[in-house]
């Protein structure tokens, strides 16, 4: 009886921990409800590394790392002919403009800050913007592609989608071309905390699935 009660207690404790984990998980996903105070902290944190750099090369490295943090799929620096996407969330844009403030301040040799009205525009953005990069074997391979966020049995379609660019030949390759386009998904249409896959559909039926870990993007 003692052993059985002990096991029951452990199962109960485990269930409580799982429930608590489910309750706190939204704080680990895309941050949709960003306040002006949050924005100030995010932009300040993004400015600081840029204020410390002493060369354009160091600046470029910081920008590259920021894109890498927001990217899903293949890293173009490692796999030039791969599939990837950059998720441009509210946090992404605030960090971007924080770095821009630091860069422009260095050039102007005076403090430059974004107007509060512009920051407010970012905070009220209704859509998540995703820039998608694909690789194919001719210039117009990406024509007609479509994209969706798959969450369980649901496919959430983009509210706006740009036309894929004409393929650009990858240096050093005669057959590989890279094309890019952007798609926007309304925050109200998908769950920013749910397990998600970015699905890219080609007209010939080919699918590309990119696992999308919102918890790692913010």
C-alpha cells in the first residue's frame, strides 16, 4: 500500500508540473503583447552591442547573428542551396531599429532615437512577416509557390504574399538559383504558442516543411 500511495503521489506531482508547464509556456513563444516599456528594454539591449563595435565588420557580424537567431531551416552560410525563412516579429523589428539607432548615432556623432509614434506602429502590427528563401535549378523555379502555417490539422494561410523574386545564381554554381519572397500571417489567425510547421507548396505538388519553433524566435 505504501508503495502504491507513493507512486500515486509521484503521478499527481508530475501532473501538476505538466499543468504548470502548460500555464507558463506562452511566455516562451512569440511575444505578441509588447508594451512600450518592453520596447524600450528590447531596443536598449539591441543598441548596446552596436555601440561597442569599432569596425564595420563587427557591425556586420552582429546583424548576421540577429538574422540567424530569427531564422528557421537551413543556414545559407552553411548550405547555400537550402530552404530557410526569417521570422520578423515585433521583437525582431524593435531589435532591428535599436541597432539602427546605434549605427546612425555613430555616423552622426549624436544620439538618434526613433519617434515614439513609430515604435507604437510596431507594437500594433497585426501580422507576422516571414521572408522565405528557396533554392532551385532555374531562374523562375519559385513561380506559383504558396505557403501556410500548419498547426495540428489546421493550415493557416497568409493574408498577404509577395511574388517570388527571379532566381539569383549562387556564386560558384552553374545550376543553383535562390529566390526570395515575403508572406504575412495575421496574429489573430494562428496560435503563437502552438507547435508549428511552415509548409511551402509548389505547383507540381512538391512540399517543403520547415519546423518552426516559436519559442526560440520571440
